[in-house]
C-alpha cells in the first residue's frame, strides 16, 4: 500500500504526466562531502526513497561505518550482511540487501565492520574496483551510495564505482572551503581512476531563508559554480531531523512537509536532467 496523502513526483497542471529522461536508468550516484553533518545521509536516504516512488528499482548502499542511513530507515545492522559483507566476500551481492524505505528499494546496510573493509581494500590488489564489481552483480535501476565523512578508501571506491557524484553543501560560512577539497578529489579520481565520473550536482542543504547570510552564501555558491548547482535545494526542516528517529524517510513520516517536497523536487530534477558530460569540477 502506498502511504496516504503522498505528494506526486509527476508534473502538475494539465496535460501529460511528467516524462522522465531515460538516461538516468542504470546510473550510480555517490553522495559525497568529506565534511560531516552537511546532509549526505539525509539526502541519500530521502532521494533513494523519492526515486523508488518514481518507479525505479533503487539500491541504497550504506558505505559509512556509522551506518546512519541504515538506522534512519529503522533497519538492523547485522555484522554478516550489507555493504561490509559484500566487500569482504562473505555474501554475494544479490543476497546482501534487505527491502527498506519504499517498495522497490533495497538497502545494503552499514556496519562498523566497514573499518575492517577499509584496511582490506587498501591492501588488496582489487581494492579500488571491488565495490564497482560487486554493484554490477546486483540488480537495480539507480544506485545511491551514502559515503562516510572522509575522502578515504570507501569514498574513493564509491567514486570509482559511480557514474555521478552529488555533493550536499550546507548553506553556511566556510562551506566553500570544503568544496575545494571535494573538487580536488573528484579531479584526481577522474584523472587516475574513473574518467567518466560526472558531477551530477551540488545540492544546497539546510537552507534557512530567515538567515540573510544563508541567502548570501547560496547566491555566492551559485555565482561560483553556475549550473553545477542544482535548482532544487533542501530547506532547514526539523521534520527531516526527526524522521530518522522513527525509522522513516521524510516522504513517509511527513509527506506534506517542505522537506519531503524538496526531496521530491530533487529526484524530479535528477531524473529529468540529461547526464552532464565530464568536465572539470568547479571550472
Ligand atoms: N534540511 C535539514 N533540516 C534540518 N535538519 C537536517 C537537514 N538535513 C540534515 N539534517 C540533520 O542534520 C544532521 C546531519 O545530517 P546528516 O544527513 O546525517 O549529515 P552527514 O551524513 O553529511 O553527516 C542530522 O541530525 C540530520 O537529521
Ligand atoms: Mg552521514
């Protein structure tokens, strides 16, 4: 059963429903920013659910040893399941997921064991390509990877496996500094490991229109990064912070909220936009 009162990801107004751009099928998106607390997990979880609502078979990969995305969806963190088990070769990719978040959505749960995985990936010859190899063995239309707040081997593996990267940027002072570091990492990954990686977009998060500084920062980011900044932005909404404590996405917890609307808009924009061609980030 679909939740009652659920807002639509389809276009409004008369005429045909919104037509999604098929280029997004088979796309793997890594949600990356080395800074913690900028909205990566909130974005990965709610975007994944919004994409599932749009009819995609979504695989959400919790690649953070903290396993916040897993907790946010009210799921267990078994030590012999999920992302760590896949990467340690304990489980085949096709059997590592659990249904979570929405119909048509699968989660590879996170676990502290991902720290063990980090050590293994650094030493193994196939370390940097293993995540991509395992993802190819699973079945999904869109894959969303929630990365840890660092640019270590797990994030690097995600960037190696992904087609696109989504960078949540908190609308606050010094936000740009973190972005410079992400830009450098993306350029390096593209040069050395994954030339086809594209910046799918910079997503402004926790935008608080009542703060004049936030509006100024958003303007500054948009001037600096131009079209790389997504039109959709995520408002500061206490319901987005509350939903995980109920083990629910914002779309289920508060479908009429500003936060839910914003994530539906994000999904819609990503599904609509043709995949951008690789270009230097921030250029
Ligand atoms: N738009 C938002 N409005 C209000 N709170 C938010 C918003 N986005 C995230 N949060 C809260 O901010 C904290 C950090 O967000 P999170 O998504 O966990 O960041 P990250 O994964 O980058 O560390 C969490 O408590 C989360 O619930
Ligand atoms: Mg997180």
